[in-house]
């Protein structure tokens, strides 16, 4: 089953169940004045105010929301490229009940969709349930358990605590117990104990797919309590990652092997004259580029240009990470990201209801913005490499000094010169780097 068909089946299923289908909002967070998020990072973002209305206009909602997770609590930036599941930009399949149906109904809908519509084997499905927390005076989630034990083998039900199965919506004090659906793609016939260990380690064999949250509490100053006037068992927030769903349905071991990323990766191979799936380091570069270009595409298309301020800096950071990895591992010295945009337009433009009449204009505009930023960065990078070389020659070689940790941080913070470039320069100039026990790699990128 292909990407577009998977999306349509989700929307059609919930439409038949009486849900109002909403379009994705902009990826730039504009909807909530008191929400400090720069980007929309979950499907609930544009519907958050529905929780505070006595009579929302729509009581059942479903949508597919484009999300960015680069900053704040949910930050997958440094993981991307090194595993098969996480992305800076992803599409969230979501459904909500605002006082009309309970977690029981939400679980049954999820079960029907996964097993009957998407035909995922019941034997591969494991669910996790909140086991309660005595210190926080939170009860075991009997409600979810009583539903699941009628649908699934008891050996496939696992119990976790507050950190795993209690969900909080950032900045809004909304929270509640969650039940999660996980899929075993390992084919290893793991026992229950092994499955539980794998789930807690966030590995590539047991995939967290769908999260169903009963929003019935509020949390203030770390105290959790129920507000009976607003919340009940019938406020439900659910979310499922589309990339992971495609991976499972298409029987792949990586989201990058699905038909979402396949056209992007093929274009990267063609432009950079490389092959995916042969060399581990090259694969990391390809995965980073194919992930980041999607984020870059949506952020710029929704109105944020690369610059040094807030969300604009995030776009710049994504662009530069692609370029520096390409330079490090492939020695690419010229702009190339802008050439990938035509593929992105083909995959996503119609799906998100952008004005098709502006297609050519927007493609031209985006290419121009991206190429300009890439060119600017390479000029900046090579100019600063020359400067750092001169600095080392004049300040260190003549005085027979080594490069220390503070100087490495200084070169990166001031001139954007990465650690691998410093080592490269030092090798050519035959100058040593002082030995040190620890270095914060997050501060110097790579």
C-alpha cells in the first residue's frame, strides 16, 4: 500500500465515523498566543482551544498535520540520520473527541483501522497501559485495560509508569494517562519480558505507532488534579506517525526505505553521484539530507526565510547541517539542495492544498532562496577556514603551542569551523591538538 493510499484510508475511515476532517495548519505556530513553540510539533496544536470551550463547534475531529520537532522538549535533531525512525519533520495522523466519546471508543476505532483496514497482524501488536503512580496519587488505567483485554492476548499487554504512559501537553497544563500501540517488526518471537525491555529502550524492532491519551487532568506546579467542570473521560487526543505507519505496512526496516523518501533519495543519488545502502557514513549523509530538505521545504513555503532569528535560524541550521555533512563525507563544495525541491513539490504540494496556480512561481522562489543561502554559506565557510589557518600559523606554530579545548570551542562559536575541519587543518600544518578527556560534541556539531 502506497503513501497516498495510506493517508486517504485514514481520512476516509474517520470521515465515515462522523469526524470533521480538518486541513493541516501552517507548520509555523500561529494559533496560540500563550504557546511559546516556534513550530507546530503535534496534531493537537491547532485544536488546543477546543479543550477550553464549553461547546466546541466540532466534537469529533481528524486530520493529518505536518509537524516539526527540532526545538524544545521534543527535539530529534541530533538523532536524525543515525537511526531509522526519527525525523525533524513528520506527518501526524490524529483524531480527537471533545466530550463525545471515551477512550473505549478511541481504542476500538484504532483497533479496527490497524487490523481490518491496514491489515496489520494482531500477533505483532503490543499495547502499553499506565500502571498508576502512588506518589502522584494517580490510579492504574483500568479503563484502557478492560477494553484491551477483550481485543488482544493478555501476554501482549504491558504496563509502564508515569514517564512512559502519562502524557502532558506542553504549556497548557493538560495531561492524562495514555495507552500506546507498538508493532513488533523483528520476527524474532520475543517473549513478553524481552518486548518490555525493547519498548523502554526506544529501539528499531518494536515500533511505537499510536498514542491514545485520555485528557482528564490538569497539572499545575507539579500537582495533578481533575477539573470536573471541564474534563471527563470523553476528551481524547490520539496521534500516529505516518512515516512509521508506511514503514510497517510496506514491510520495511526503515522509514527511509518507504515511498515517502524513495524519490528524494534517488534524486540525491543522481545529483551527488553516490549510492544509498552501500556505505554507512554515506547513508547517514543521505538520510540527513532527505529528512532536512522536507523541513526546509515546509518552513520556507509557510513563510520563514533562513536568517539568524528564532525560526529563521532553525532553517539556516538545517541547511548548514546538510552542507557540512556533504562536505565532510563527500567533499561537496557547491550548492545542491535547491535541486531537490522539484521532487518535494511533486510529493507534497497537492497533499497540503497549496495554491496550484502558484506552483511554478513558488518552486522558482524557493529554489532562489535556498541556492542563495547555500552559496552564502560556502563563501562564509571557506573564508573562515582560511582565517583559522592564518590564526594557527601566526599565533600557535611560531610559539610552538598546541590547540586546546577552549580554542576548539572558540573556532566553532566565532567562525563556524567544525571540529573535523580543525583536525584537518592541524594535520596539514603538522600542529598537535592538546589531549583532553571530554569534549561536548553538541557544542561543535561534528
